[in-house]
C-alpha cells in the first residue's frame, strides 16, 4: 500500500524544523551531510513527494489524531550523498488529508552497511 498522491508537506516544517539547527532533535546536520540546506529546501520537498509516491508503507499505527504511516526510502542529496531515511506521515482523523510529520535516519539500513 502507498500513500495518496496528494500529500501535504509544509514549507514551515522543512525550513523551521528539519533544516534549521536546533538544540534538541536536530535533523539539520543529518540532512546537510547530503547537501540539503535552507537555500534548497524545495529539493528536499520534491524528493519527499517522490518517495511518498513510489515507496510502500512499511508501518501503520492508529493514534487519537489519525492514522500514522512510516515509509522507508533513500534520498539522493544535492551533493550526491545518499541518506537512508524513515519518513512519518499522518492521515488526520475525520479528513482525507495526509501530512508529512518528520523523518529520521533509518538505523536498520545504516547499521546493515
């Protein structure tokens, strides 16, 4: 099963959460390893949309807010480095909207290499 093709990815989520350095739960350094920066946030958005369209859902969980999905895949960063990631999405309860929540390194893939 795959996510719907019309997923929502907030520009704010990318620019103020993933690509902006943070004291806690910082993902910007991980993404910077492959060349993703605030200046090219749109590249990350495009690649996340492509991953959502082409990869199968690997995990599903029901929460009070809706149904959460994990989709595993790789990002071929702007500088050529590949990142193995797990993306998290949620289909909000009572709507048909599926939103991007976050991503993190796919430890299963990284540890296997």
